[in-house]
C-alpha cells in the first residue's frame, strides 16, 4: 500500500514539476509512457524488497516466538 500511495504522489508531483518547468524553460511535455515505466519499475523493486523479510518471517515457528516473549 505505501508503494501505491508513493507512486500516486510521485506521479502527481511529476506533473506539477513538469508544468513548472514548462513555464520556466522549454521543457518537453510530460511523457506518460516514461512516468508509467518508472512507477512500474519502482513498484517491482518495492515488491521484491518485501519478499526477503516475508520469507524469513514465514520460516519462524510462531510458538517459539510467543514463548520467547
């Protein structure tokens, strides 16, 4: 969920910054394919970063964890 929120906020910020740059210079219009590609790559990296801790947590016996506390 944080990755989705971050992607949405980042996309909105990219639109605002591009509009600002167009006013200040001759910046090209916002390319939707580039923005979508960046959001997809960052989403994939975010998903991959959650796999390692999730697999590690899945290997721990819940009863051992409860007894330790």
